C-alpha cells in the first residue's frame, strides 16, 4: 500500500492572504502594546504598488519570484490598512498633542554651524532666515523633542531630536516641525527621519554639506549658490525626490538607485549613473548630488 502523502502546492493567493493577516495582526498588537505608532501620510501615494507587485507575481513563471512579490504586496497592503486603522481613530484613545519652541542665540564670531535633526515620521520644513542661529517650532503627538548644543572653536553643533522615539513606519500630520537658520555661518545639515514629507529651501544658506536619510519619503529640496562646493547625499526607501539647483552653479549627479524613474533635464549622461551639467567644469560654484534610493522617482530641476 502506498502511504506517500501528496502535499498541495502553496498557491500565490494563499501566500498573499496569509502574509497580509499575519503582518496586519502583528502591527496592531505592537500598537496595542504601545511599542509602535504609525501615520498613513505618504504611504497613500504608493498604494498602486500593491497591484504592481501582485500583477507581476501573476505573470511571472518562477514560483519563488511569485511568492516573493506576493509577500511584498501583502506587507505593503497590511501597512496601509494598519495606518488607516490608527489614522482614523480605530486604534484607541487619541494621543496628546505637544507644542514646543526652540531657540539658539547667534554669536557673530561663529563661522561654522551644524544641525542634526532626528525624528520619527512626520512633516518637516526648513525655510526662511532668522536673527537667532536656530529656531524651531514643533507640534507632535508622538513624543517630545529635546535640543542639545555644543560649541567647538569657531563653530556650534545643534542637535534637535525626539525623546523616547517609537518605531514608526509612516508620516502624517501629527508630527510637524518648522525650522529656520541664520544665513551667515557655513552650514552642515544631517537629517535622520522616518517616513517623511520634507520641504527644505536651503537657497538662503551657505549649505556646504547636506545629508538626508529617510524611509518612505516625499522630499523637496531647493539649493542655492552661496557655497563654493556643496555636497548633498540623499538615502531613501520608497520615495519621491525633487531637487532644484540654480543654473549659476555647475552640478553633477551620482545615482545608485533600484527601480527608479529619473528626470534630469539639462544634464549630460556620462554613463554608470553619472550626470553633469555642461557648465560643471567651468563653474565657480559646484553642487554634488548623490542619490541612493529603492523604488523611487528622482527629479532634478534647474532654476
């Protein structure tokens, strides 16, 4: 007698629905234990990827690739469903909104300044100048912010960070920060964010070094020509990134990205992910852009 048991093949639909409910349940459980918080924000922009992943999994012939794409689609849909669950108040009592104001006095003897901003998901803005070295206004129900400053020779380091940060997967209107900087010092900026909407107009500042690290992001960055040599690095996951650079400066782009849509009008393609404006070699002011992103839309505009 043949006692061999025949195993049923694991269909893509079973993998999809099983992963969806497991991930959604785990996210809700973590929220109930107050380990994780999430706001839907920018994730709504990427909901069509669920259909993209699912469609590719149906068309492809390789079982392993179908299974992987089904898992990705299920995880993304679970995150969106969980975000809606918490965003619309189904997750329990609303958190308390806290507003704070920060100021750091300007010292004319300072020639260099750095800002390190660390936060969970949210909407963040840097624009306009101020008489102080640094100003910030925050409104958040994810936690409180804390500022730390250190004076080093002819410069000052400013760190604004969120205390008792939770694991956060999205961005929304419950965590907003608006910052202003003094235009005189040469600035170094390091922005470490969760899934974020970032609108940073740095054209009024002498921004020598800009480092942006974020998750699912909507990044809008405007650069100026005050710095002779400006270096910008952007690392992001699922992202939409737009950078505006002045025509008066020469600009080069290095793009190390995955599934990416690129629009670099006015740049010459030099191959191997490198692009340059025609005036780069002769320009007195130069901007160096480096992109490292996953599924993304990259756009560089000249103004």
